[in-house]
């Protein structure tokens, strides 16, 4: 009860609805890396999707950036509890890349230059929900945030968005990645607060 401005209540509600449980909003863009930032030139950069048959499908920088791109604006949710709203990216949808890769696999293991890995169901890379992103807020993606290119899969906690992405292996059986092996949740849905194994 009491006097509360409708405008304030409206704003508060809208922000709450965008903030998953246990998260707070930040306007910074923190850098979280498990090791040093790998320096990969665009000339040397290559991205490979390897089907469960072992057949590789590769794109170099010119080939990737010649594909039709999308410009998603998305909210990011890090397991360390910060969320950042309305981040603007440009990249190639995984739907476009996977269209060239016949597969019956159910799982994906993403790997990065530098050795980082993370896993997710292949389905979560489809349906306009995942991109190989190479531009951020109108500029080249900075190296500390994963440039030349990173996976962007914003409906899951940000550790699934592998920086310096190098390849994706399609697998018949789930295989945990770096943080998942260390006790983080296998799936990592921020709305169900799936931070750690057992959540
Ligand atoms: N290759 C690689 N990708 C990574 C990481 C990493 O250490 N190495 N950290 C992950 C984690 S835990 C988070 S929260 C986000 C952080 O992305 P940012 O540094 O752009 O904020 O990247 C994810 N992708
Ligand atoms: Mo993280």
C-alpha cells in the first residue's frame, strides 16, 4: 500500500522480468577468461564443424564473413551473477552453417583456440538462437571478448558462449567441457538457475 508512482513500478517490473533469478544488472562488460587471450589473425583463423561421422566442414575468415549475417541484440547472463541488457552483435547464425552439415547427432562440443571447451545440445545451436559473432556494438569483436569470433548463445549462461571459437564437434553422446567437468551445470539455463551440477 502507500503511494507508489506507476511509472516507477512499471519500470521496476519490466527490469525484473528481464533479470533471471539471482542476477543483477550491470552496464560494464566484465572480461572472464580462464587463461591468456589467444591472438589469432584473420588470415590464420578457421572454423570447423565436424560431424559425428568424422567429416569436417570448414570456413576461413573470407568464407564466414561472405555468408549472410544477422544483427541480434540480446541480454547476457553470466553465472557469476551479472547480466547485461541489450548487447548488439553481428554474426552468422548456426542455422546457416549447420545447413551444410548432414548430421544425426544430438550433442555439440565447442572448442576454442587456447583449449577451452563447452558442451550443449545441438538443438540449442539451432532455431535462430546461436551465432558465430564477429562484431560487437558496431566494431570488430575485441580480442578480450573473443575476437576474431566467438560463439554467442545468449539463452544459456555465458560460459557456453565460447570465445575465440575454433570448432564444434557433433556427437551422439554428451561430453562435458571445461567448466562442466569442474562442476558447472551441464545445460546452464539462467531462468532455471542451473549454475552447478544438481541445480
Ligand atoms: N575460450 C573461452 N571462452 C570463454 C571463456 C574462457 O575462459 N575461454 N570464459 C567463459 C565465461 S565463464 C564467461 S562468463 C564468458 C565471458 O565473456 P566475456 O569475457 O566476453 O565477458 O566467456 C565464456 N567463454
Ligand atoms: Mo562465467
